[in-house]
């Protein structure tokens, strides 16, 4: 569509493609910008560049006149993910009542996200068997995007929280059950994984109850874990590998 529109414009101005110069492309881009958004103009300019690249390769024209033309500047501002300090993370975990089944589950889930940098989608998809012992050390298995599997040694605090949760829930004997199931009235019912939307609401509630003012989300624990790891002398390449979805 972009190429057809540019070709029609050239025909209207009695220009063959061999005669197109940078000033013509610039004039077309300026005219296009009067009626279309900046992203649309940039897409059209990219298509024109590709057209002339193809023509240069085929020796139809000697140079690409669109390469010298700048498109409109367009940037998308993204919100910065809130990061908890190590003290706030400890405050949050310590505030959760470990005498209840729901408290044990929520504490273990939050700790898992914080200590492994895992996406919430990977955490709620875990089975009980994804937490296992290998060479006398506890490991967690995370199924990330694109079929990627991360197997990580567990932190000693995470080990305690997971062991307490599995012991109290009785899920240790159910390897294919969700590691973090939905609870009904504070008790195990159907073995359904904790829904992501409900995890988000749980985190907001737990943060409020802990008196944490930082506005956090599920992704905050991923950012917090990576930041804390680097501050404690962790290797950048390891953090980058862990941070990839």
C-alpha cells in the first residue's frame, strides 16, 4: 500500500523512479505527515527505502534517494518498573502470616518470583515436580516464553518457604498438581493453578498490609531480584541471561 501510494504520487508529479531525488522523497514525506501520524509516516518511508534498495540491487537506479531523508521523530515512553529495596522485600515477606495455608502459599510465591527473577506466568504454570532435589541441593524448573526452560538452584530462604508450604498443604505427594493452586475459603479444593490476575491483586493487598508505599506489580519482583543480585556482586551476563523472557 505504501509503495503504491508513493508510485501514484510520483506519477501525479510526472516523475519516473529513475528521476526521484532526495528532495522529492522529502516533499512526499512532509505531505504525508500533514494527514497521518508519525508512526504511519515512518512506516511509509521505510517501505520506500526498501523499494529503492531493491531497485539499486537490480541496477535499475544507481543510489537510494530515500536513505538521505529523515522521518519524523517518534518515541514511546514506557513506565519504569518499580523496584523494591532489599529491606522492603524482607518487610513484605515478614509481614505475611505463616500460620495460615494462604499465607504460606503467598509467601512462597512472592519469594519465588523475587529469588529467581521469574515471570508470573512461569511461576503459576509450575507443577509440584518442578521443585526437586538434585545432588543434595534444591532446584526449581521454570518454563519461560518460547519453550525456554530455566533450572535454578534455590535460595535458602526460598527453600524454607517452599518446604513449609508443601508440608502444610500436603502437595508433596502430588507431583503433577499446580505448585501454587487456587484456595477456596483458605483451603485446597480443585487443583487449579492460581490465576495471574488474582496473583496481581494478592500482591497489591500484601503490599498494603505490609505498609509498603512503593507501587509494585508482579514484574517488580523480577526487577527487584535482578537489581539485588547485581548489588551483591552478581555477574552482569548471568543477570542478562536470567532476565530474558
